[in-house]
C-alpha cells in the first residue's frame, strides 16, 4: 500500500513469499536512488506511469525466489498499479510472479490485467466499508455528546425549576384572588411541563434509559 505522497510503500498481504524477506520487506522507501533501488521493486515507476512494469532480473535483484507450486525459481514478475474507481493516482501496487513454464503472451498478460482489476474492486469495497464504519462511529459520538449535554442540562434546569415550583405551591396556599391564582397555576404547570420534557428527551437518547 502506498502512502499519500508515494514516498513509502507498506506490505499489506504477502502470498507465496513470507513477510520480511529481501523481496517482501515490511516497508520500502520509494525515494531511494542509491544502489539499494536496484535490489528492490520498481513500485514508484509503476505508480507514476500507472502501467504494469515487467521485472525480468529477479535473480540479480533478490536471488532465487520460490513461490510454488512448481519447483523452478521465478525469473520474472509484473508490478501492477492498483487504482480505486474514480481515482487517478495508484492507491497500492501488487507484485505478481510470472510462471517459468508459461510464455508471457497476450492471453497471459490479460490474466494479470483481470487480476489487478479484481483486487482493485476488493480494495474499493474495503475502503467503502471503512468509510461507512468511520461515519457511523462519528454519528455515534455526536449522539453520545448530545445525550451527555441533555443530561447535564436536565440537571441544571430541574434544580432551579423545582425551587420555582415549590414556591408556587406555597403561594397557592395563601390568600390569592382568582387572577393571581391563575398566574401562579400557569407558572407551576409550565414548570412541570418543562422539567418533564427535558427528562423525556434526555432519557430517549441512545445508551440511556
């Protein structure tokens, strides 16, 4: 997998070769211009040109490479850029060994093109799933923040409103004319509804009962 600037490649899924060999290091510096580059894969070239690159000197680069199922060592490989749908830049690069028993003709090249297309599609699905998962986590964080805010607001509102309601209850026990009694009853009823509304809203938030 390539980083955003195409300066570094990271090994994601080795197959046929174990991770950590000369031909399958965990990381590759794509800016390397010294002699080390001659013993590595031309990943940057494939990513920049967006075309497969044939590597026909595997023995000189890495020594004998055996990937099976045949006993012969590989002599060549294709470095295939992988792009996501709608993207111009390569997101990753795949290295595929070429069978020593088959000529790399047009039909064989078409197989590698189909292989790269299939892996690119699988990557697109994985990226879409990851994006949706992150979006769902973000929405869940927003819901939790809203629930916490409402819980705090419910507490902050209930405390003074309970005092107001208590005072209106005391006032209703005093001598009030009809108009004054109506005003006090309106205050008490409005306070009850406000507290009940905040408590219901707080309790309906996800993760709260």
